[in-house]
């Protein structure tokens, strides 16, 4: 039976059982398409990373002796749409059966289901064999429970997969979570090792994208492309993380610095989201390294890292599949303002935003706290419509795929789901940013001032947000302290803060 197997750009799993279960009549199909380059405006490095990774995966398949049809963006048979490409191949090659792996995005899931229904040949869908949970596992786990606390899901995952667990059923080190010790400010020491780079020449891929007229954002140095796009490079980044960065990962997980783009972060999200690396192999490698170096690496560094992958990553995917398709429309705080223009240029005098956005445009990267407490925080304080915030995050980051981008952005960062993911909104005044970073020292604004020309804009916006949304958050225990401070504030002081905030809201691009 002649079988056509589709491999999407984020399904580059070398360990998939497909590659052990095929024969001479199996034809693999990998395709670069305008439907994927154009569904949002992506960072140029993101498009390049996917195309490079797909090409390397095709090379690997061919090295294994597999038959592959590979359409590049400018291929003459490429119709640029999944449905028509597949229908034509089935016709031309006399295919009897079409097989695909379940996509992670709702958009593609619907498209492929519809396509499978329409095709006249037999079809079958397979798991991607990547995640540690099935699409509906989180939904089932929380069935009948009042809240969807990540922590309880995370503990369930630790037990289920026997990760960092003692034989007696207790967590390794005696505690489930070392979050409290993951909050140090980085003050120039310890030294941060240079990230593991690759200096790849990607000129051909960039030219192909530009010649096709694909509209992108951000910068690229085509002679020094720095992201891992093969399995062996991805494994090198993982090794580098274990050898040089893990030792301080947890301590400085929330720290920010204008000159340090990556600090002690792993830069593994693209490798995992494209499925070049499997989450369990990343976790196992890190734990093995820790076990061999227990005297040098504290458990808090390791647990902090494991929690991100075993906990947050699987949790976000579960929320996505539980809540879609309604999730993409939620806007519980009824935010309607526009994203400031400076999100696309970094041209703002607010030093923290300037650096977080410039990093994102230059490297297609910002670490979690920059995404949450700088760009996300400011957008929420402004009351930007979540559609616009989503579009920005979905485009700009190397790792941005909707299943993980949307619950993080709409849910965790913008509270648009009314508190499903985050139990309180992640908003802060300038003082949190000052506590966790070195941005304020070099800023035109003064973090200690609340009103007036030199006042840090985060300050008045923060109090204005609380005052405006007071009713909504009434009764939320995690907001009790913030609201009680608001209530104690002198009414003239609050009026002055809100008046200053209104000026910023009128024209944020002036700041
Ligand atoms: C507003 C916002 C949007 C985000 N959008 C994305 C996105 O589109 N794609 C994406 O992969 N991550 C997203 N994240 C989560 C996180 O910021 C990135 O995974 C991380 O910065 C990637 O860099 P790293 O590989 O160096 O991560 P590290 O800090 O080294 O963490 C290790 C790994 O843990 C996983 N991880 C950590 N935090 C999360 C999280 N909250 N959700 C899911 N996985 C997590 C990632 O796979 C990451 O590679 C977003 C976070 C926020 C606040
Ligand atoms: S003073 Fe305010 S705007 Fe400037 S860097 Fe600090 S927090 Fe950001």
C-alpha cells in the first residue's frame, strides 16, 4: 500500500516510531508554505530556524534511506497550501493512504481533520510521541476540581513520571518547589558564560524568504545564525546548559540585565518546540548531570528547571486543548487599547522596555521574566486588547507556537481568561523591576518618583490599574494586600497618580 506521511515543521522528532515502521512504499512529505509564513508576521530568525531545521531533518531522513518529497517555498509544484499540496501528491503518486501526526495548533488540527474527511483515500492520525501528557490529560486531572492550580498538576507529574522523587514517595530534597530561592538579582557576579553559538551561514534560506516577499520582523545576521536547528546542535546546547549554566539557573531565573540577553537560561525552547529534543530526555539529562555533580549543584537549581518543563510546559499545553477554541477570544478585563508603536521598534525612553524589546527584535528571544514582567506587565497596565498582545508574542519569539504562546500571553500575562492560569494579574510598579534588574540605573525616569515629568511610568499606571479594576478583583485573596494598600492611599495622592496615568495612556509612545 502506497502511504504518504506528512511531517509538519514542528514535528521533527527523530525518535518517532514512524521511522522504524515503514517500507519502500512509504513517502514522507515536508513542505515550506506561505500559509505558515503568513498566518502572523514572524521574526525572520523564527522562519529561518524552522526552514533550516526542516531541511536538516529531510537530510537525516534521506540518510536513513527514506523516500522524501520536500517542497521549498519556491518549489514549482508548491501550491503554498497544505490541502492542495497533499491532494495533488495523492493524485500524482497514486497514494492509497494518508497519515499525519496530530498537530499542536488548533488551526492546523481543524485543517487536517477537514482534509482527512475530504480525501477519498484511507487516512490515519498518529500521536507526535513528544509530550508527557495526552491532549486531554490535564482536563481529566482537573475534572470536578475548583481551580486549575499548576502546582497540583506538577506534583502529579513528578509522581507519575518518577522525577526527583524518593522511593518513599516524598520529593527529592524534602520540598516540592524551590521557587522562593529562585529570585536573586544578578549584580555582575557570578560570571555568565557566553551562550553556545553556531555561526551558521543561512544566506540561502534568508534569500529564499526575501525573494518570496514574506513579510517578517526583527533582525538577522545571515553569516552568524546562532540557534540550534539540528538534533546534534540541540544536544550540544543541552550539554552546554548542564556543564555551564545549570549551576546558577534557579538562583537567577527571574533576574534581568540590560547587557545579558540569556543570563543562565537554557535557550532550549526552539529545540523542544520543533521536537528536535524530547522533554523527558532534557529532564533526564539534567538530572543525571546533577546526580553526578551533587556536591557542586544544589537541588533548587535543578528543580527550578524541571518545573518549567515537566510542570509549566505540559500545563500550558493542557490548558490550550482544554480551553480552545474559546480561549482565543477571551478578554475578561475588557481591554481595548492599542499596543504602542514602540513594541515594533524598541524606541522608548523606558530603559527596561527598550532593552526587552530590542533583545526580542535582535535575537528573537527574551527570557520569561522579561516577557512577563516587562513587556507583558506594561501591556496589561495599559489595557491593550489581548488580540494585539497575542499577535506580538506569536510573531516575535523563536519558540512562539500558539499552543504555548497563547496560554502564556492571554492567560498568565494578560489575565484575559479571568484567572484560569494565573491566580492574580502579573502587574507591578517600577519597584519590582528595580529589585530584579539593573535597568533603572540607566533610565531617563526615576523609579522612586510616582508623578511628574521624571516619574517611572509603571508607578502611576500600576495604581491606576488597581483603582480601575478594583471591583473585578474584590474578593481575590491574592490581591488583598495590594487592594488594602490602595484603600489606605490618600485620595488626593490617588487622584494625582490617576491623572498622570491618564496622560501616559493617551500617548504611551511619547514616553
Ligand atoms: C507572555 C509570555 C509568552 C511566552 N511565549 C512562549 C512561547 O511562545 N513559546 C515558549 O516555548 N515559551 C513561551 N513562554 C515561556 C518562556 O518565556 C519561554 O519558554 C522561555 O523564555 C524560553 O527560553 P529558554 O529556553 O531559555 O527557557 P528556560 O528559562 O531555560 O526554561 C527551560 C524550558 O522550560 C520551558 N518553559 C519555561 N517556562 C515556560 C512556560 N511558562 N510555558 C511553557 N514552557 C516553559 C521551555 O521549554 C524552556 O525552554 C512565554 C512566557 C510568557 C510570559
Ligand atoms: S525607572 Fe521605570 S521605566 Fe525606567 S527602567 Fe526602571 S522600571 Fe523601567
